[in-house]
C-alpha cells in the first residue's frame, strides 16, 4: 500500500499544494514552520480522520480561508487505485467521497489508507496522561478493523449521556444543607419517587455502557496480546539492549474481583465475563458515582502500564529510553498491521531523527528500509541517515507552503 498523490487546499498553511509520491522513501526537507508536518498531517488525516496534533478540526482549515479545507489522496493497493476526497468544514459535518462518489458517513472511507505515524508528540505515550495511551490503543484498533470506529463513537456517546444523568441527579443523593435546602422536585413528586426514577434511567445506561464497553475492552485486550511480541522486539532493536519492554492493561474494574485479577495477570477473559464485571463494578461504586456525578468505571478510565525490565517506564526511564519505547510502540503497531493486512501501511516519521542519537538513528533506518513507503520530515538532510537518502529516494524542499522536488541525485543531498 502506498500514496501516489496527495493534494490539499486551504489546509493549515497551504492555499494549495499537490505532491506526487511513490513507493520507497520520500524525504520532506525544510526549516521549522515551513509546512512539512502539515503535509504528513494531511496524509494521516486520510487514514484516521483525525489529527495527531490537535483534537478539533477547526485549526486544520487555513486562517482566512473562505470555506472548507480539502484533502485528496490517491491510494494504491495491489495495483488498484482508490481516490479519497475529504472536505473539512468548521462547525458542520465533514463530507467525504470515495472514487468520486459521496459516502453516507465520513468514517466509511476508513481502511482505504492505513498509516502509522511517529512524531515528537508521541513521547506523551510514555510520559503523558492515560488518555494518550488509550488513544494509541483505539486508533490502532480502528486501523486494524475500521468497524471499531463506530463502536468507539457509540461508547463515547453513552459515557457522555450517563455522565450527564449522574451529574443532573447527584443532588438527589446529597444531604441537604442550610444553603441548598434540599433537591428541587416536580410538583407532587416525593424524594423517593425522584430517586427511583433516576435509578431506573441509570440502569438503562448501565447496561448500554457495559455492553459496548465490554466489547471495546475485549478488543483492546486482544490487540494488546497480539502487539506485545512486536513491542518487545522493536524496543530491544531500537535501544540495542536486552531489557524487555512490556505493556500491561490497567482496568477500572474494582480491585479484588476475579476478572480484575485475570486482567492484571495478562489474561483475556471472554466478552460476556467483561460485561458482567463492568456491571458489578458499577454497582459496587454506585454511591461514589452518585455523589461525584461522574462515570468511574469503563474503558474511558483505563490505562496502559509500560515497563522496562522490572520498573515502570514513567518516572524511571531515561529520555533516550522513553524515546525508544515510544518509537517501539509505533513500530509494533506497524508490524501488527503488516501481519494482519498482508501489505505494509504507510509509515510516517515526522521530525523523528533529530530527537535520536546516532545509534538509534541508524537502527531505525535499518528497521524501516524494507517498508513499502516511508514519508520522512526533517529540518536538514544531516538529520536523516544516509541510507534513506540513497538511490531510489525522493527529496522535496518545503518552504513557506511551496513544495518542490530536488532534481539532483538524492545521495548528493547536502
């Protein structure tokens, strides 16, 4: 799988740009702020319908642009071309076309392009908040099987609805104070009636969260089990050490339950068991949820524990070890997708080599040398290992939104 063409209009800093691509290594060179990352961000958006840099779509539309941002990508797989066209509209639903035909939902284009992107922001996979690691798992899950995008959207909606209900009904369980006087009730409604109605509605959302959350949790656990061997191998290679790297799932299920113990041991229980465990934990934490007005149980509260040897990576790993581990997570995802798809996803290395020492640079270059397509961004050619600038590679200069291909032999790039 590879991109043969990428076109953008009013995307980030670009009024317009078109870049012809090919299998092998493509290097985008330019000083910081010239637009290199914007190009690979557009490619990543085609694959995931999200940006690795911002949570909302509005910043993707060029400042001052009269309308929407447009991204067009031609994807080649097994000799067949597919054209994906995306229209990013601030404040409105985005639109998508596949092979020039509109699709009912934007997510229907997911799976046309698979990519794995590593960027400086990925250091947060090791040092950042649990949300970064949850997103890593879920994005890889969708790349592996695009149908999980709908499941994740359903789960997020259920969490919001259940959380809103808990927040609205929290006053029903709080003891009255001199200032509040007590909860406001409908005319003729007793406090017990109001509590009973809230609990009945909450039970409906409990079941929805457990069913959808159990499916998502089961998928994450299977994914992590399949990812682990690739993670350990990638870390040992990148770091040039014998230290084992491991990722363990940390669930929000209440401690002491049999299912929680199995998860801690790295097992993957059946989905029905996970659904029952989620319901049990919600029941056990019912009082706390009612008092605080938030959902305390579910995949949205889970985390991934990363360890090097016997120590947690967060707080103990050196800067170089943290970089190696973050990179190993992405490379593990790449190799898992390669195994599942029978073809390579597009690998994007956004300003990565400048962050690595010479040894890690060369080992990374060795690892990606056989990938079908690699897109590399760098401030200067000296940051990129020579083997990635050799015969067969393409080099583009990026300056103030202008993209031009160098005609001289790639090996002679200064």
